[in-house]
C-alpha cells in the first residue's frame, strides 16, 4: 500500500523513530511551489512540518517559492536558503518559533534582499465550480481570488510584491488573546 504521510507526521516520525536519541540542528521544509504568505500558512504542508518541528523544540524553517508553474526557476533561491539556514544555525532561533520564508518568482531584476516582516491581513475568496468526471461522478473544483486587505509595507505580501524575500517568524498559538477578556466580561458562561 502506498500511503501519503502528512509533512507534520514526517517530522514526528523522524524525531521519535528515525533519529531516536539524536537531535537535528535544523529542520528544513520545502522549498515548495506556491506561496505560503499571509493566510496560506494555515493550509501549507510545508509550514505544518516546520511548525511541528518548533512544537517539538527544534529550530525550523519552511521555504516556499511564490510560483506555481511546473517549470518554475528556483535558481535565485539557493544563496538565500543557505544564508538564512546558516544564520539560524550560527545565531540560534527563538524557542517555539519557525520561520516562514517566501521567495518571489524569478524575475529579470535581482532580488532586493530579505525583509523580516509580519503576516499580511489577507484571505482567499473561494469559488466552487461543480464538474463531472468521465464516469458521471460529481466533484467540485475550488478556485477563487486572493484578496489583500493589508496596505502596510511591513508584511509578507508587500515584500513579495516588491521583489524581496519575506521572513515571518510564526508560532503555533492561535489564541485570540484580546477576545478572552471580552468573552469573560460579556458572555454569560
């Protein structure tokens, strides 16, 4: 049987079974086709592996190229993948944090550099196209548009749009801390 193992589970298997008593210096996930900027970090197998590693107390980086094309050119990323990985090894990383690194697609102009920034406030507005396979079975093809509500110049979407590499430190705690007080004060629970 050929079963697909989710990337986060690969990290767990590697740490607890393959490596056993050894500890990796750095977990690197990717480099994958497609952007993991903004909200896309939630849907990313690449980032799930990096975040799982950070949960396991391991330094981790997820690398992504903002190009979905089958002939995407990754050549401009090599120097920077090495530079960012080297910095994490030499300087260390904050505990419980993984880096979400996104590269713009290859352009005529050289990359402008690296921006450490925040995740943009953006989301996908999905559209679903009902289709039928050759056997008449119904399925849905998900499409849609990415909508960026964030007009700041300190976020990953801005960095990519301006030919910078974005580096966003991420963590697994999705708690809306500001809402705890509101719920405790206003809800009758």
